[in-house]
C-alpha cells in the first residue's frame, strides 16, 4: 500500500534525528495519520523537543514552537485584535493578528508551566480546530497537530493538566533513556545538532490528509469492537480507578488502531493493534482513586491498563 510506504519514509526521516526510539517514532506517526495530538511526558534531555521538530520538518507544513511559561496569556497563543493604521494614524477599525497557534504543527513545550486559563485557550484549538476571540471564530490551518511536552518530575511552578485537557491528546508517550549502543551513537554523532537541521520534507500535507482518509476506511470488525469496549468498560469497574475511560477514549483507540493497520500495510485491524496501543491511548484518560495510588499516578495508571489487558479475552 502506498500509505505504508509514505509512513515508512516519514518514520525513517524522523529516526535520523532521534536514534534508537523506533517504537516511539512509530506511535507518533500513527497519531499524525489518525489526526490526533500527542503528549510526550518524560525527564529532560531524552529527545522530546527533537521528536517534535523532526516530525514537523519531515512534513511540508508550517511549524511553530511555543515555550509555555507561567506568565503566558491566552492572547499570546491565539492572537488579538490590533488597531488598523493608515498613513500613521489609527482608522478606528481593528484587524485580528494571528498568534503562533496558527500553524499546522505546534510544539507546546513544557505545557504544564502555563496557567489553567492559558491551557483552556489551547483546549478549544485542540478540540475544535478553531479559536474564539471577541465572539468571532477563527479557523486554524489544517491539518492541525499539537505535540506537547511536559516533565513529570519537576513540579515547582507547574499546573497539572486537567482531565478535559488530557482527554484531547490521542496518545501520551514516553521516550525513555536510550540503550548503551544508541547512547554511544548519540555521543559520537550528535544527530540532534547534525541531522535535525538538514531534515527535508518527505511528505506533503495533502498526502497526510489522504492517509487519514485511508485510515478511516480500514476495517474494524465486530469482534474487535467487543474486545475494545470490554477493555474500556473494565477501566470503569477497576477497584483502583475512580473515573474510567470515556467514549471519546474508545473512539480514540479505534482510530489509532486503524492508523497502525494502515502503517503496517493492512486494510483491516487485528487484536494486536488494539492491545499494543491501549496503554498510550487510555492510561492518561483514567483517574485513579487516591487511596489506591502507591507511586507516580501516571505509572500506576499504565499498570492498571496492562492488568486489564492481561485479563481481557482476545478474539480469534
């Protein structure tokens, strides 16, 4: 399938800048094909920003990087009306000046450093593909993708993302430390400094739109529907969970499973597509009972999803 060829080309290009993380790159590409946003949560220095930059450079789309800080205002993201000038004088009219959010790929760096008010402005953009200013709706360029990063260990001066914001991310990914061989290659070649600036687009925006349309046509049988719903409903009944995954989470898992099948060159989904993506799709969508949490909440949530997967009957 041509879509699988295009996805493979995109993955190979991104991996030139981010070595040894093929599964993370694969999942990021699958989210891009499925039309969903990505949250990369990990410690500093493992390549979160490099991943976002490499993906943006690999597709012929506009790109903006926004450094989120505690004093960032909603207008700094979406823009604001400014007075129109003519011959050095104000005309009395106002024109909307677009903010950095008006790009096809937006890197929201350290998103949890922004105030809840600023995060809410981003929420509308991610959910609706538009922003509202003074009662006027402004459409964002399409395709529109947010790749956000956050540090899970440094809590000083941060505002945890609310459940409604987390639910808008199709996937939450962790990059992790590289293995010794890959880390040695990074030390030797420094691909973030040498390869990243030289990356050229290998995919057009139109090809990405076509891939998404193709992913939506991938077959998802009734047996897989029952399997997926069984997993989602189990999150709502688990004793460690106070708020299970929503129907939006179920739809998200189906969409990204279809994208994985397309990337693998199939026009039908298999149980492994659902199983392998359940943790990055569902773990950030469940809220644990505080009495049951014995460690970092995000890691505990992933453990709960894995436990549910182990007990789920896989369809033949």
